[in-house]
């Protein structure tokens, strides 16, 4: 029995998968999107999953019409970033000094997910299979057949894995990956602050720990999201604290930069690891987002790398729209376009993790920060690199 035919089927409707589907549908390709569960309804509660969206990713989302669908009051531009060592080292990255409007925009995962889903439904260019589970995948000579749990069959030239770090599509395609655990977890929680953040993000590098405070939107400008990367045992200890104890620990670690803190959302922890994928393409298969790579969150660039994947894949398929979407020669163009940006970011974050998380590197990290802070042209170059 032959199923409905598509040029591209994307598995996983997270931020990156949904954006890729929306962009491909706009290009006139026949696209389907498969997702196990509908996006959660959004409410006034702050989402614990927060992302720092780069200006390049923001422009991509604006072109898709998704950015405009979000509540502007829940989007917080970052105008400055203060990065501090554990003694005297410090760097200030400033948008004004670098000649740009802002360094990044802080958004909630759920709100951006909702906006992308609204755009997909409004466009009507993408066949949405949600909620849906895949029962089987069979690779033919030129097409892949997917059978869903309800018996529906789809055939596609290209199967795109956007199904996260534990990608089933990557495993099915035999695209090997190497996980390197950092022995750390990222603890996330949101707080109300005594003093306004004024669009400033803060990051501290201690022995073995990295603490980040990201400014959240809202009319009072006094709420922030914390990401504390720390050895797993301490992460478990932080999550187990009651609200007042956790607020006290975070306040002390942040040297009272924003005054007294009040917990808004319960703390949660997730393991940190580097994920290197040997190849992100195979005949009839491409990987994007966390299925294609994983980086340490200290740079906040994981989701931006994913949006870069989506944009590059869409560009390659649009330029070769007369070709079979699953041809390896076409897909290798996508792989080559993404290899250098992903490898560069993985090398940077992996190296910084070992430099800043080492007890023996204290003098080097503090001296290096003080030195860098006295070189405005180099700081501006760092800002432009992070924004691309």
C-alpha cells in the first residue's frame, strides 16, 4: 500500500524542527511534520526553559513570521553582559560599545514554541501529524516509508531528524555519535529580584562552577532566569533545597548583584554533555538541532546552532529544488555548510569549560579576563562572533 508522498518529512516539532518545517513549507516543498505531543498551552507562569536568541536567529524567526506572534513584553533584549572570575577578573560586553542594538534576546521556550505552532497552522503549508508516534521506518531505493502507530503511511524523499539528543532517526540511520559527559548538571530556576536588571546578563566562573543570570522580560524588569552548571552532586543538593534556602545560595553566589531574590519556579536539573556526531547526513536522511550536535550551555548557543542548521538546510534544498531532496550530493552541501560553525562552537565551549572549570586555572582565567576587558576592539569582535 502506498502512503501519502512528501519531499521532506521532519520528525520532531521542537523549536528547530518546527522552524525548519515552516521555512520549507514557505519554499513550496511538500512537507510533513511528525510530533508525539501537542505544544503545552502557555500561561502567565514563567517557563523554566529559557533561551538567549542571537540576532541572526531572531532575523530568521522574523522572516518566518513567528517572532511577531510572541508577546513583546515577554521578550527581553540583553544590552550588556558582565562576565566575572572568582577574584578580580571581569569583562563587560556592551551592545552600545560594539555598535549593535542588543547582544541577544531572552525568550521562553514555551512561548516561542507556541508562536511557531501558530505560524504553521496559519500557513497551512505543512501537513501536521500530531500527536503521532512512529511504528516503523523502512528505507527503499529512493524513498523512505514511515508507518505511524495509527496505521497511516507516509513516503518521503528526505527524512529529517529533529528529535533531540537521543535521536531515534540518528540511531535508525546508523549515524554514530560520541557522548562526552562533563560530570556536571545545569540547575535552572527563575527568580524575582529586589533590584531591576536593566537588560544586563551576568556570568560568574568559579572553581568547577559556572553561574549565569539571564534577564527576563516583564513590566518591572526585575525577574531573572538562573543556569548554574555544577558537579552533579551539588546540583542534586541545590534542587533539594527549599525555596528560601535556594534563593539565599543563589544570592550569595551572585554577590548580591540584584538584591534579595525570591524563587518563582521550582529548580530543575539536567545533565551536561558534549555530543559529537560523525556525520549529519546519509542517503535520504539529515539531522538538525540537538540530534546533530550538543554543546556546553555556557555559551548559550545550542538553540542558535540548531536554527542555523534549519536555515542552511532550507537554503540548500531551495537552491536544488529540482533535485531529489534525499540525494546525498545535495545533502552533503548542507553538511559542509554546517561543519565549521558547529566544530568551532564545540571546540570553543569545550575548551572554555576545561579552562574555567579547572581549579588550577584560576590565575589564568582572572588575568585573561582583566586583559581582555582593556581591549575594546577585541571585545567588539567577540560580540559580533556571538551574534552571527
